[in-house]
C-alpha cells in the first residue's frame, strides 16, 4: 500500500484496461488488489498482445516471468520515469 501511494505521487498513472494493448509497455508497474501485489510488465507478450509480468512468485521460486496479467483485479498501472541524470 505504501508503494501505491508513492507511485500515485511520483509516477504517471495509466488506465487499467487490459483491452488497450498499447497502454501496456515494458517496465510499467502493475498493482493487483487482491493481495496488494506488485509486478512489472515484461517486454515479452502473449498471443493476445498482453505483456507477461515479472513478480515474486514464492519463497522457493523467487522472481518469475509469467503470463498472468489478467489473473487478479488490477487496481493500479503506473509508468515511472525517474529523475533525469542531467
């Protein structure tokens, strides 16, 4: 929940419509509401064009890349550009 507050104030908030394929880009941050779970969009996509997600699967698996963007309700979708190194 704390990270969602951070992203809301420091990243660009994007739509959560999975049918808007072009809105989902590699590196985007996705927050799922069921367990306040956070994932990052991969550069790999499934046959429908939806990105795979990278998240912490379990203690045994660690970070995994899976085709599960639609597995739970999406409550946040953010793009974080960070600060310029100028």
